[in-house]
C-alpha cells in the first residue's frame, strides 16, 4: 500500500500571509491539529505547517494580542513529508524518526497532495494493530 492510498486528500491549507485565526478556524471546523502551509493556493508548494501547539506556545503563551500572520508562528524546520509513492513502512519510519503524529504527502515537485495522521494508520486494515500501537508509543515518548 502506498501513501496516496491512505492519505486524506486535498487538506485545507493556509499561506504564510493568512492570519493565524484562519488556521485556528480550520482546526476547529475540520477537527484537526495541523494545517499545512503552502506558498500559494495555485502551486500548493509545501512550506511548513502550523499546529495547535504552535498556536498555544508561540502565540497565546507569548501574549500576542494581534491576529498575527501564519508566517509568524508556523513550523518550517524538521518538516517530514513523504512522497505519494512511498510505502507504509516509509510513512511509519518518517513519523517515528521525527516523532510526529502527522506527515504531509507531496509529489516529486513538493506539491502538497494530502496528510497522513496516526488515525489513518489505525484505520488501515493492512497495518497490524500491534504495529500501530508501537508507532503511537514511539512518537509519544517524551524528548530526552
């Protein structure tokens, strides 16, 4: 099974110039904890992500009062994307290596195609539940 077969296609996105309130609205409305950040909606070139944690730690906890842009609070570094043609072992390895619960899926040019979350792994009948449990445990270990 390939990444493209398990991913959630065409996720809602924001651009770096969008207000972070737009990212928060998407998280609320779609019940997600991560919104991909793309250069623009035409190219869909992945630039990073913004997470609920980014909003809490970088915006709210630092007492920002204005509706800052996504660019001010997004995560750019350590973004682990997988290719649409990657197999499930590669997806799982990417999640474990970066200790992330979600990975963007891109084509060979870096165009965002979808997202794979832990829930997608858990709902995939081709992945043994014991393996899903191992992934959850490995990505949830506290940093040392």
